[in-house]
């Protein structure tokens, strides 16, 4: 695919872009590599500032310790479930919502779009939301994590515009061939929208993976996602009490914090390369002739 | 046939017995008493449902407690939501007080006024009486004269943190242990001379630990962790009222002293930023700093990681300042237990209150939350407590290993703190320092009283507090680091604080004292 250009300025520009991209890559990777190194180093080496990009005093104690935390795996399973189920529900509902809104011929589509946009900027706030979810009997059920966040306005608008940009001729051809609108959506539109859907799936999956706050307020502790667990370990240890007793003031070792960060972010990072293949341009090239 | 009659008789007897011992929670006829409880979970000692203390207490009382384990960082959010909305609230909430938002919630009926049910909390009442804390507990009442939680109780406050110095260096340079802040200045000066690249005094968690531990020796307590929670006011222990500590001469002297340390490079220049536990340990372990204000149980961790030969940290009693030797004021009551309003609607509310009272405040059970179960975690030789071998030989120390393995000594579940009993969990050195502090006398003063505000006054006080606190923080950092001169700019600072209403703020507080 690469088009070689003999012009010097183009080559120089390519080299420049390559350099910039390498720089970006470097800045993204460095903190991650540092975390990996910390998580595999001995606490002594860390405190004495000897660790840079390679583990010093290699050991896997930190990982052993987090795996021995009660409920760590439970929380991990919960998160995987919320991410997979949440993304699937979000994709189905967003597609079903976006498709009709992409048809200007439908009466009232403008009004509904405005309603959606309104809710992007104004919301009821925490307590009304909680009361709503509670009176829908969703609290303490996994649905409280999945249903309220199924449709993200931003993703919806991306998808509406993507659907709008599809050539109307495709649908006309399908109608002539005897498909109804449901058939068109399932057989023509969705298969041609994998790039947009993959983007949205990624956004949604990352959202569900990172979400801790909704888990905290709506769920019971057995249903908590792993991010809450991570938050507790990384930030929740520096409490200094006012009472007269010896509170707990010891902090958690950096190696454990790093190990928790690695174990809880790695899976979602690994997802990216697998979705890469859906980001293909030009699926529509050649779909309409004449 | 005989068997059937016997069983019937037994059943009758137990039923009869349970009505007779109406107070006894144990004899509930229909299996164990069930209720739910919020527990604030700290990642350094993650809750385990099979902890000896947790299983044993449920067995002793025949209760089935459903613990809701909530990470400490988000505990307040979850509690606030449960109390504000009243839906999905647990029956019991641990680790709470009626400071801040909870006071308003209590006055609006979201929390059970537990002082109305004193007859159901005999164990709590007995402990209050035993420690002589009636007045302290009465001070926890809100504007309507009711108390909304059962606090944890302390007989003698601990000296659990303070000045920590490199003892090996004191010996090496032939210095004696500091007794006053002037001594400290001289010690730091020598440290700096011998190690020019160092900043001898560093501080854990930003300046707030330093401020809260040293300001009382000047007769003030200000800033983010000031004892009164007002940020800019201090309590006059002789006159028994509040004064504008932030613009007092005492504060001027205080900030002058620390600005001098800062200017001469004796104080960590990063102190104005929060120094977290990890970097703090790093500075001490690598010898970049030799003195600090921090907590005793952190010494071990730093010492273990240091590679400096002969490295030894020691904690010292509070140093004397212009107002005597004082540590941060401490309360003899701590966070405790409250009941959301919905619990009072349960038919078995009385049983729940009685069960909770016995679970945490009875003589035997409070002993268990501290030391575990006799024969398993410890044995008694005469009066002396001897811990089991696995605890004695644990590398993390007695206190920590009892927390992690058995759930003893967690400030969420232990409600009764007897200083002498706690000291058995620590080494002789710690007990000796505590004894030395006690010998000085009145080192740890009481926390100033909380005024009884109604909603409107609370609102007014709150709206004055924030801008004053911000201005104080800004000026304090400027004075300390020398960007503002204490001599020249002091009057401008006092004027600004007055413009922001510090005098009115003092008045609201003094007018509403109990």
C-alpha cells in the first residue's frame, strides 16, 4: 500500500512524523514500563530509589499478595461481566436508537435528537438519580450497572452521523430486493458499520471497565467491580484519624500499588490490538455502481 | 414417646427462659438475629469474614451479621447516600460520628437518637461510667439535646506519634535528646552542618502532621487538621473559649520559628506540597532527612528498608514551646456506631440495639476485639498477657499481625481502648515513651468542644470558614517560605483576615458553646 515518493521534502516530512510518533509512543510507554518494573522489584530497592526501567531485586511477592486479597478475583469476574454484558447491551440499544434517528423522513426525529442532546448537558444529579434507580428496583442488582449507562449520547450521535453518511442507494436496492427496515438494519447497515461499532464498543468497554462510582453507590460489596478495589489500595490508605488510639497509618508498598495497577489495566489494553482490524477504511468503496 | 415429651419440655423451657431473660439477646427462639452492617475497609488490613473476632462474636451472641465491606476512600459517600435517601440503608453503620453532614442528617430524622434508648445500651453506659467519660459523651449531643451515636471510648489517649529523630546520629555528633524547640533547632543545625546536602527535618503527608503535632506547644491549633476543625480558630484552655488563633501573637511566633528553619535549609523545602508516605520513607531511609514528625508504627518500615549501617530512629516526647510541651489534642471518644432511622422500624429493633451494645461494649467482647480469644491468640500468666507464638514471631510485629490475622485492634470494630492493655501489643520502648509523656503531664489536651449550631448558624459559620481557611493557607505558606515578610506584611495579613470576618467567626463559635 505504501506509496514511495522520491521527493526529498516528502521523505523529510515522513521522517518528522515518524519521530513525533515515536516520541508519543515513548511518553505513553514509559510510565507503564516503570510500573511493571516497580511491581517486580523488592521494596528495599524502591525506597532507595534504585529502580528505573528494569526490576531490581526481582520478585513476584507483590502479585502473590494481591492474589491473596479476599474478593480480588470475585471483583475481577464482576468487572469482566459488566464490561462484556454492558458493552453488548449498549451496542444493541445504541444501534436501535441511532438508526431511526438517522432518517430525516421520520416525523419528530429532530425533537428526539434535541431531547438526547439536552440530557448531555443537564442531568438530575446524584441523589435524584439514585432515587430513580432505587424506585426502579435496580439497586443491589447487576442491572444497575448495565441499564442506566446503555446509551451514551456522544456515542449515539457518532453513530447517527455514520448512518446518515451511508448512501441511500444501498437501502433503496435492498428495498427493491424485498427487505424491510429491520432486515436492512441487520443485514446491510450493521455489517457495513463495523468500524463505527468497534469504536463505540471500545469507548463503552473502557467506560465499564473503569467505572467504580456507580458500582459503589448502587451495588452490594460482593458485586463491586475491581476498580473500586484498586482505588482502595492506591488512594485509600492515608487516613489519619483524630481519635486517641493508634489508628492504622502504615501505607501500602509501592510495589503492591503498581502490581494492582498493572493487573487491573492490562486486560483492557490488550483489547486494543484485537479491535484494530475492524478499523478499516473503505468498506464502502465499490458498493454502489453506476 | 418419652423422647417427644422431653423435646417438648425442653422447647417449652427455652421459650419460657427467653421471655424471662428478656434482655438476653442470645435466646432468640427463631434462630439467630439477623442484621446488616456497614464496615469501613482499609486496604492495609482487608476485612476477612472468617476472622476469629468476627466469627467468635457472632457465635457468642447468636447473631448473623451481614457485613457490607466498603472501601475506606468511598465510605463516607456510601454512608451519606444511604442516610440521605433512606433507601437500602443497612441496620447498623460503624465508624461514624455526627460531625459535618451527619449532624444535619440527624437533626432531620435520618439517624436514631440513641441517647433516647439508654436503657437498651447497658454495656455502653457501664463503660462510660468506668472511664469517667460522662461529660465527654454528653458533649456529643446535638442542638436538640440528643446523642445520635455510640462513640468508641478511650481511658488515656495515646502518644502514638511525634518527633522522630536519627538516634544514631545524635550519638555520633555527641548531641543530647532535644527537650525544647530551641534544642531541636540546634540539633537540626548540627545535622545540616555535617550533611550540607540534606534537609534535616521532613514531614509526612505535607505540613499538616507537623502543624497538628507542634502548634499546641505554642498554644494554637490551626490549619487543615487543626483540633477544632475551624482551620483558623484555636481554643483557650484556661479561659475556655475560642480565639482567633490565626492572627494571634502565638501564631506569629510559631510561623517565625519555622520560617527560620526554612530559611536556613533545616526544613524540607518540599514540605508545602504533600509528601506522601512513600517519598517520606525514601527521604529518611536514604539519609536525605534525619528528623520528622510522624507516627511510631512507621519507624519499623523505614528502618527495614534503609541500607545505612547503624540506622536507628527513635521517637521523643513532645518538645516544650512557649505554651509548654503539648501534643495534638485528642478526644477520649472516637468514631462509633449509629443506627439509620429505618432500623427503628424493625420489630426486633430492641434486640438489635442490645446485640450491638453487647457485641462491642461488653467487658468480654471488648477484650476480644483487642486481644482475641484466650487460649488461641494469647494466654494469661498471672496478670501478664502472653501472645501466641505465631503472633510474637511475626515479622510485621504483634499489633499488625493481630490486625491482619485475627481482626483485633481495628479502629472500626474496637470500641474500648484501655491504654495499658494496648501497650502489651507494643515493644517496651514504645511503652517507655508513653510513660515519659504521661510523666510530663497534660501533654495531650482534649479536643475543643463543638458548638451547637442550628442549620442557619452552621450555614453562616461554613460560609465564613472557607474563605478564611483559604486565606490562612495562602499566607501561611508565604510566611513560611519567605515570599512574604512576617515583620512587614503581618498587619496586611491581619487586616485581610479581619475583612474576611474572622472576628465574627469567633463570635458565632463562642456564642453557641454549650
